[in-house]
């Protein structure tokens, strides 16, 4: 199927009443601050929600319209798309939106205007593209190990697709790699076919910082809006076990994200954080024009050489943005008031409308 023609999206946008825009997204992941921020900036909000998952949106009262569906993936059906267009909707993408709508559908059949560059979503989903973007941008990433028989240090082993870390493991030798593969197969966390796609990279011993940036296409500038750190089960639970018992219990430690907490980087690391944001946005402009547009996140580990190593990227709002629904230390510095990522997105849309430049930030 061919990609949606940009003109088709612009035609839909052309038919919209710009005084009466709705901000819409799937009710999951990081949608709460998107709805809250959109409402704070005077937009109507619409949640597309799987039956049974509407509780937070109702209880926190952040959505004006409910488009209820049997399953989240129904967001791409003609019926839901019609409803969204009838509401003059601009969709704010996030991780669950991409996962449930599906990349192919977003590229070929989802004909509703979206904030952001829909072409860049594939660059976070496919590991080789992601590495290409980061390498060509000059961002420091973990070194890749090509063959399990060549493991000669500590490596992190990953499998295709975003799995919230499920099935990932650490190995120090080829024998340990083989043992752990067996154990992951037994737990049914991976399948036989995953083995040949195992990705191995240098294990970076350090602290986790997920840096949330906002690229303003209207200002042509990157803002650093917040930072979070992940809470992962069972690796974070292990520290609550006495050291003697960790060896046994920790054999099958996993990295399933269960939550996030807000953090700040030591101040002397901020120049590096800005440098990474600038480099990756320049690289993205070259490789996937027009590059980033709106929120993106660099997931990093900082080692004791005070080097920020990027192990993963989100090319849209990342789940950790939930840590600053009421603003972060950094977003406060820019705006002098509590400002979430969602509100920053809404401000950009508002400015796009006011300056008659909405087309530039919509795909
Ligand atoms: P997913 O995209 O499936 O959520 P990630 O790539 O974010 O998985 O990895 C899950 C977790 O594994 C990270 O939060 C981090 O704690 C750890 N991790 C990932 N890559 C490395 C690495 N190269 N070195 C050390 N830890 C890593």
C-alpha cells in the first residue's frame, strides 16, 4: 500500500475550522498531560479509548469527547477516523498510539492530521535505522557486538520490538548467553525465531536518565523539558533483597518498566544533554526531513567518566513525560510556570494557528 500523500492531509486540515480544533489521542501511555495541557490552552479534547480503560480519563475529567472502541487498534478504522475529522482533530502521537495503530497503518491509511513527523516513527522502531540516526548524528551509543561467540565483556542482550525490557538479559560469556537464552525460552519471554535477531551491545554501567526534549519547528530550537528515570521490575526490586540472596533470586532479573520518577542531572552535565539534543535534531533533519517535530526522548546511562551514553530513543512523547504533568525543574526555567510536555505541544499548535503556520508542524 502506498504512503498517504501529504496533500491529502493538508486537504483535511484545510477543511478544519481553526477556531474549533480538538486535540485527540489514544487513552493510554502519556495521554493525561496531553489532554490536561490541551484543555489549559483552550482546546477541546477527545480520547479514543478501549472499553474498560476509560477510568482515569473520567475520574481525572480531562476529556471532552469519548470515542469508545472495542480495541485500541480500532483507532485506524474508517468510522473512528471520520469521527476524529468531524471534530477537527489533531492527533498527538505517543508510544501506545504507535503500537496499537501500527506503523504501516499510520503511514498508509491514517488520514487524520498529526502533530509531529510521522515518517520518523519508523526510525525509533527499527533498531538499525535508530542506530544509523544516532551514529550519523554523532551521538555516543553502546558498542555493538555482532556474534555471541565473541562476547568478551559484559553485554546487554535485547530482542526486536519495544517490549518494556521483557526478555532482555545480561551475559558475561558465550556460555552464559546460551544458558540465559534457554531460560528465556522456558519462560516463554522469547521464541526460537527471536534468537537469530538477538542484539548484543556493551553493557553500560551507570545511572539511567531519560531526557525529554521538545523540538519547536516554529522556533527551530530544541528545548530540554524534563528528565525521568525508570523503575524496572525486577532489577530495581533486587536491591531490596539482602546481597547474599541476590545471586539466586537475580538469575532471571528483568527490566520491565513499571513506573518513572523525576530526576535532574548534575548541572555540569547539562551542556552534554543540550549537545545531544542539538546533534540528533540536526541529524534527523538530514535523514528524515523535516526531522523531529515536537516531543522526543533520549534514553541514556551516565557512567563514572560522566559520559552520557544513549541506548534508546523515542521519536514522540515518551512515557516518562508523565513525571512532569505539573512541570519539571527545567520546563519551569523556560516558562516560569508549571508546564507539561502536553501543554508545550498545545502551545505550539496554538502558535501555528495564530501565525498561520499550522501546515509546517502537521503531517
Ligand atoms: P525497551 O525499549 O524494550 O523498553 P530498553 O532498550 O529501554 O527496552 O531497555 C530496557 C532497560 O535495559 C533500560 O531501561 C536499561 O535499564 C537497560 N539497558 C538497556 N540498554 C542497556 C545497556 N547498553 N547497558 C546497560 N543497561 C541497558
